[in-house]
């Protein structure tokens, strides 16, 4: 099979545990791009964070961010965006304030979060990175619901970090029963992502592939999280990182090394070295 697209998760995949991208990984992405393979990032992260990483990797492709709710290559020019309505956002916040949890309303330009007592974490301040053209602010308030009373918000995603494991399942079940307008995606480390109904990383990738006329069997996905599982099961070649949970590994076609062992670089160079450049294959009329 000839692959035309490489879709990569960010956390636990591209990024090492120290938050950095190794030189070997950067070289591997450049290697794939040099063969004419479309490379995209697909992540639960906000667009600003994903775009900074894309710039480091010299990518100008459409980035699938906010769990698929915001797809763009430039901040002000999304090709797809879905948001949770102001009314539903307010009702969800009022419900979630009943839990011991940090609730973050994640927009493409900023996040708005409640202040919570949490060890080893700096909260309760506003951060502006004005030197960055994609400046991203993080604001913390005493009461999210009161803030929304004053200034309603319609974010692509709500991110909730629970301090009690059972609360995740209780909240997910209750939200599913009360709100038809949203879906819940369970992630690692006590995190629940709430997105507009029908939104997911997989739906986002399907949207991009359809625009580029790329079939599922022509896609390689590399991921590490539970929310990458549908992608790995769908792709022509689904690859799990060595640090991925057993559930994700068992569903994959290939397991590479961990994120701290240059797993992306190893997989890309091992697998794509035998594939001829896309333009060369088109000249030979082996590809349309």
C-alpha cells in the first residue's frame, strides 16, 4: 500500500515527557514531507498550541485541534469550526461546579478556568505571551458561572480535570442524559473533554481527508492516548506508541518505541524508506 498522509497526535507521541520534540523526530517529519506525504497534527490541544508545534516542524497543513472542533492552518481562517452554544456552556458549567474539578473553557484564542486548590500548580493568574503572534491567554476566575453571566462564551471545547476517579464516570453519564448537544470524550489523567455533538478527532480527520481526496487505507495514524483509539482502528495503518495504554496497543497494526525513545522517528524511517516519492509514483502513473 502507498500512503499519502501521516497524522500525528501531539502529547505522548510527538512530545517527549519533558515537553520537547527531539531532533530525530523533526528530521523524520521532514523526511516524510520530502517524499510528498501530507503530514498533519491531530490533537485535543487548542489551535495556538498546535500551531506553535507545527511551526517547529515546518508544517503548513490544516491542523485538527480541540478534539476536531477547530480545523485550520491559520488562526483566523478555519476550514471547519463547531462550538458549544452559550446557553449549553453556561448550563454545563453550573452542573460541573458541583464537582471538585478544574473546568476550562478552551477557545482558539484563550482559556477561561475556575480557581481550584491544587498542589504544585500555579493558578489564579492571567498569562499573556504578547511576543508570540499567536498570543494565548489563560485566565482564572473565582466563579465561572458568574463570569459567564457577565460575558457569555461559546467555546469549541470544555476540558474538565477531576480529582476523584469516580466523578469522571458520574459526570459523563449525567451529561449524556441531560445534554443532547454535546459528547464526552474520556482522556487520561482524570480528564474529560466535552465537545459539540458529533465532534471527534476521527470526524476531523475524515473531513480533512475528504477535502484532499485521500482514502482511509492511504492514511498512517500514530497515537498514544485513549482518544486516539478510534483513529488507530480506522486508519490504513494504525500505529501505537510504546508508551500507549494496552487497549490502544492491542488495537493497532504496529507498535513503535515510546515517545522518549524517538518512537515517531523510528516508525517513519523504518516504514517509509521503501516508499517512493509521491510525485515519482504519479509520473509512473502508479498513482492518480
